[in-house]
């Protein structure tokens, strides 16, 4: 099961061109939704206006070489390792979800476009990474949902309390969970495969079609915000905040450990 291409098996019932068209539509929805989100919230305008203010108010100029160095550090620290999370559990859950989602999406594209039928067998590593990526998303996502969310862990709200900000994580979990169930049911030859395929496609459509109303676009804005923060610290503006205190932060108490979010 873990080395078989579920989309190649699907080609016996649905033309590969149908799934390829569906994937293209999902890509268009992500691009269009992100652009709409930028235009509606004026995120790009705010970012560049703030960038100019930081540049003008900086105590010292940032050269091209230093800017490249800051960009590399941002990519290596904030993007690749999510080091901005002080809570180690949240950091691990975020990394599992992020890298699992990347593996899941990339291998989906490979199997749908390059190995759409059983006549062209995909390397065993490709479907294996698809399953592993989906499982990583499930582990990191469900761990975050039930045990790490701030309003649950720190504020004592119900684990089943849902707000609009939860649309991304819930649709993502629904998509990958139903993908795994569909792949298993299809490989076993059960008649339920069509039902779970429909549910899988519905959840995936919600995931990629709800970009303007979810936190999906957050993954594109976050690296830019992290870079801007490093530039502000380097040129001395620090968003008009005072420098760090000499004394270390004292959070929590002798009876309760600090929780950083």
C-alpha cells in the first residue's frame, strides 16, 4: 500500500486529465486567493510603506551584503527551523505539519502529472513520501489542535471550540486524513472508495478555496515579516520599542512553568 500510487489506481475509473485539471484549479485558487487577500487587506502596501519608514528612520544603513546575510539567516532560522517558537512542543508540531504538507503536496503533483497511470510506474519513494507526509501532517496537526492551541492550553477553552481562524488547520487535517482513508479503502478494493474520494476532494477544495478567509496565505507573509524584523533590529529602529532589558525575563512561578507562545 505505502509504495503504490493511489492516483494511478484511480485512473481506472477517472481519466487522469480530470485529476490534472482539478489540481490546476486548486493552484489557481491558491494564487488568486492569495492575491485577493493581499489586495483586500492591503498587506503588500502596508509592508512596503513600513519598509520605507524603517529604512528612513534607521540609525545606520543596511548594505547589500548585510541584507543578503539577513535574508539567509531568516530562511535558515525562522523559515526552515521555525526558531521563533519558544515553546518546543509547538515548534516540533509546526515543523511536522510544514514539512509533511510540503512532501504531501509535491508528491501529489508528481504522481498526478508524471505518473498518472499504472503503465508508468512511479518510483516507490514517491508514494511512500506521500503517505509519510500525510501522516506527519496528521501528527503535527492533531497534536496542535488538541493539546497546544493557546486558547485551549492557556485559557481553558473547549478543544472543540471552533472559530474562523481554525478554518485552515481543520480543512488541512480533513484533507490529509480523508486522503489516507481513501487510499487505504481503494487499495483494499472496497466499494466505499468513491465516497471517500468525494469527501477527500471536498475537503481539499475547502482547503485551497478558502485562502482569503483562512490563514493559508500566512505562510507567504511570515518570511517577509521575519526579514523585516531582522532588518529593524539591525538598523536600530526596533519598531520604536526600547532595547532588551539586561535582566532575563521572569515568567511563571515556582509552581507553574512559563508558557511561551
